[in-house]
């Protein structure tokens, strides 16, 4: 994923609308690219800051951004775990089906 694509996806990340594939690539890129992480921080501070100012409450947006990134990492790990479990179940089902077919034919 390049910087232009990340910049395009920042609003979707902020609004929590990235699919898992793009979320994983997005997180991987911002963790290794200081420029994109800075752009994410700026856009997050502006977007969320304006909303919070309207509400009038106190807030720590840098902390919230870090939490959001950590949550996104956890979501992608859980997604990968489910995908692996699904693959194992598919392989087991295929093996069981093949065994049943062989048993019937013999």
C-alpha cells in the first residue's frame, strides 16, 4: 500500500468503515511510515476534535487514536484466526467426505 492510497483511506479508518483486508494493510503501512502516521494524527485530531468541541467534554485524542489503532490490530488478528479455523474445518470436511466416498466404493 502506498502513501496516496493510505491518505485516501484515512477518512474511512476514522469512521471505522475499512474492510479487514484494507484495515490490515492500512495498519501495517502507518506503523512503518511516519509521514502517513502524522497525516492520520492530523486528520483524526481535526475530525474528532471538531465533534468533541461541539459536545463540550474533555478528551485526549492522541490516546484515543492509539487505542483505535490497537483495536484495529486486534480485529485483524481475530479475523485471521477465524479464517485459519475455517480453512482447517474445510480441510477436515473434505477429508471426511473423501473417506466416506472411498468407504462406499470399496
